[in-house]
């Protein structure tokens, strides 16, 4: 087991190294570059040359890269020149991260609480109306773009019906106390129940939009895995021994069917981070997705660097934990 974990850690470090090289090269190939973004239209050749020297951009690329890595390891990605002008880029990330985590957790809870039970039931009633309807619904979830679904939900439930708030994380002027920047959690900690409920209501629509693709993918994987497991010899043997339906379902069917599901859940974390950019933009939800979109618009290179690197780090860590959980459930994985 230890050898398996060490191997996965080395793979994670290699992935981060490759990403850092690609990110470094990509950001410096964008039109204008960081100097033009910082100086704006009033920049002169003399001021541009001075700023390039100050930022070390006049040095050879390998020297620039190693300076970039050295500062990144220390959490120094520069100063924001667009999203939060004058604020360290790492602080922008830390301030925005709780919102995206809160949104992603709620979206994943919605997706899993619906997808896994429906996938199991659809597999048990294969070919029936429920199975057919669930498969069609999951196809729609994959086919419909997240931003389009977000606009539809916003228009119907916020604009037309007025049931839910259309944007933001919390109603302006509610007077909530923010300790952790997880607004729902803050309301529970401080016992400001109205603030917690208000923050949760702001989460519902963006979380529903964001959960559409994870729901569809996890549903289809669960359904296929349960169908495969139910046809295995050990399940038929368990039935022949007279074991109860609950025992067969828990010990033999779901435990083995959930192995590929656990893997796909880890992969869907990346989909949530990617979908959050569009969802947070539609609902003006102040997370890292919205900050990333604004960073592209304003050419805020320090913010783009920290958001992309840290989002990738979160994705890699989550998948590393999923791989370890996978190995615990199925010891055969450790030998591969």
C-alpha cells in the first residue's frame, strides 16, 4: 500500500511540474503580456523596459521559470492588477475559494443523492419506463450546456416565479457575520439562522445547474456497473444460498458496483471546477470561477496564475485521495 501511495505522489508531482511549464509558457505567449496589462494604454517604451527589468522578464526563459517556481512555492504569485487591484493574488484565491467549495459541495451532494439511487433502481428495472426515462434525462443533462441551463433556471425560478434569488451569495444588507467565508457555515456557527438560510437559497440555483453533468455521468456509470455486477456468478450464488435481498444488495452488488463510481466522482471534481467558471459568471457568484473569468477579461496575469495552479492542485489532490480509496476497496489496484 505504501509503495502504491508513493507512486501516485510521484505522478502527482510530475503532473504539477508539467502544468507549471505549460502555464508559464502559455501566459507569456498571450497578446500584450503582463507588462502591457500592468501599464495599460499610457505605457511608453521606456516604462515598459523598466517594468520588464523590474519583473525579471528581460532574463532568459529558464531563469524566469525557476524564479516563477520559487515564488509560487512561497505562495507569491504577484499582485492583482484587475480582479482586486493592488491585492496579492494568493489572497484573491483564498477569499474566493470558500464560495466555490461551498457551491461544488452542494452540487455534488445533489448529483450523488439522485444519481446513485436512480442508477441502482434503473438497473434493477432495466428496460422499464423508469429506466428509459432516467436514461433520457441523463442524456439531456450531458447534452445541455451548463451556462444555458443556468440561464433557464435563473429566468424561470428567479425572474418569472421569484422563488429564489437571481444572483450573489447573500442578500446585500442582511448584516451577516463572516468568520470562515463559508456563508452557510458562518450562519450556523453564529446562530444567525436567517443569514444561513439566505445563503443556502442563493446556492440552490447555481448548484442545480452545476450538478447536471456530474449527475448524468454518475447515474450512467452506476447503472452500467450495477447491471454488470448483477450478472456475476457470485451474485447468483448468493441468491442460491438464500441470502436476504438487503445483504445481497449491500455486500455483493453495491460494494462492487461503487468501485468505478468512486473513480468517476474524483474525475467530476475537475468538471465542477470547469463548470463553476460559467455558472458563477451567470449568477454573479463570487467564487474562483468568476474571478477566473474576470481575470481573463482584464488580463490579470497574477490572478490567472494562482487560480489555474491552485485549481489544478486541488484536482490532483482529490484524485490522489480517490485513487487511495479505490486501492483500499479493491486491493487488486495496488499491484497495477
